């Protein structure tokens, strides 16, 4: 089954599940938090940890119902934190921006009066030796966003924007699953993303421009000496250069378009 996390909207009258994750904490969830929320929660986490060490599972479950470990965000805070994190993603991970925008827009559409957005991380925190270690990992992620230090980000997985981005949509949020950005993220889970390289594109174009010269050279040898070993060698190598340059150009164009989305 794994250790699950849940993101849902809650008010005194109802709970609306939106997303869930298995053995991961999606980065987009962290991106809508801030350090104040974590600081306000750490003492409660520590109290729960101490209680769980001394009481059986049933009593611990009852304790959680009375003293929630969930991270809670009101709509105004959600909006402000999402805007801050969007700027960070736009500068450092532009390929994630379209999905993040849909994620934020979808959550906004579900907010009702008195709703708070809650993240249940109790199970996921069990991966850590202590809640203090978990807390430090989360605050480190917050600092990386605030200080624009993309190299320090741990939870965002560009090759898996489900586990490391949105999480899986819940049954009640099934309209999110129809969005092209989410479907694309599901289809491309675990597939390495090709980063755009201007240098690679330039080299490929130069090779493609040179290829016709070698084609002409092979043709001249053929017309002079007939079909011989040199014609075969030059022709074969020229064909490989054609394939390499054209395929590289196509891949770089696709990478450029994806990064520009």
C-alpha cells in the first residue's frame, strides 16, 4: 500500500479530497506552503510523536482526530504562496508551469466559504527517522524557493510530475484528469525529458549543411571509378550523418517547444 499523503479542502460541514500521493510528497503541495505554516506546526508534530511512542495505535488514531497533524492553508495564503512559487518555476522549471497553473486553477475552483486547504503528511513523515528531520527537509525546500536556489530542490521530479508535482487526482476531482497537462504528465512518467541545447542544435545544422558536399563527393567518385569501396564507405558515413543531424534537430525543436510552454 505504501505511505500516502492527501490534499483536500475542509470546512466544518464537509471534506473534499482533491489529490493523493503514494510514497512521495508532491512538490506542488509544498509550493503552496510557507515557513510560517511549518513553524506553527512543528510543536504539534513533536507532541504527536511523543504521544505515539507511549500509546497504542487506536489511542494514537483518536489523538490525531482531536489534534490534527495536517498542514492547513486558507485561500488567501494559498493564492499568495502559489504566485510566489509560480515565479520560481517560471524561471527555473518552465516545463512544469502549464501543469502548475492548471493545478492552482483547479483548486481555486473548488474553494467554498470557510474552506481550508489541508495536507495530510502523517504517513509520509514515517519515512524519516524523526519529525525534526522531516521538518528540516521541508524548510530547506521553502528556503530554496524563497532564495531562488533551484539546485537545492529535492521534491520536484521533472521526469515524474505526478509523484513530484500534482499527485494523483482523487475520484471526486476526476475533471482534473481530463486536462491535457495532467494526461501528458501521466503518459510521460519516468521518461527523461530532453533539455533544449542551442549548441547541440547549431552543431546538427552545420553537419546537415556539410552532408550534401559528401554526397557530391561520393557521386563524383562513382562517376569516375564506378561503384567501389570508397563510394560505399563515404555513402554509408554520409547517411549516418544525415540521420544524426536530422534526428537531433527534431529533438531539439521539440525540447525548445516544451520548454517554451
